[in-house]
């Protein structure tokens, strides 16, 4: 009877992987083990709801806009400083 690896905890999967590595299986069985582990981890993924997704999008957009403003301000300040020091600074 085949084992159901999806019900195993992460520690059991790691322990089994170490035991498999010690047994030095062929490349195909190692690839199958890797695929089983990937599928097991993908089953743990929880997708956000539509409301959560929109809130995440808004948070990222606000953060990007704030960072753009900070970088733009610093660029303007450094540009003004370089022109003042090396260029045609304010003339009297």
C-alpha cells in the first residue's frame, strides 16, 4: 500500500529525506522526493481573500509613493548641492 506523504509533518519529511539521502537513491527517486516535498509545501499555502489582497496592494502602493518622494527629494537636494559647489551657484 502506498504511503500518503501529504499528511506528514515537515519534520517527518526532512527526516525521511535525510534517510533517503543516506540510502543514496538514484536520481529519479531523489527527483520524485523533491516533487513530493514541493507539493506538500504548496498544500500549506493560504491564498488571501479579495479584501486582504486589495489592502496589500494599497499598502505596497503607498509605500512605493513615499519612497519615490523621499528619493526624489534627496535627488533634488544633492543636485542643488552639486550645482552650488561645482557649478554656477547663486551669484551676488
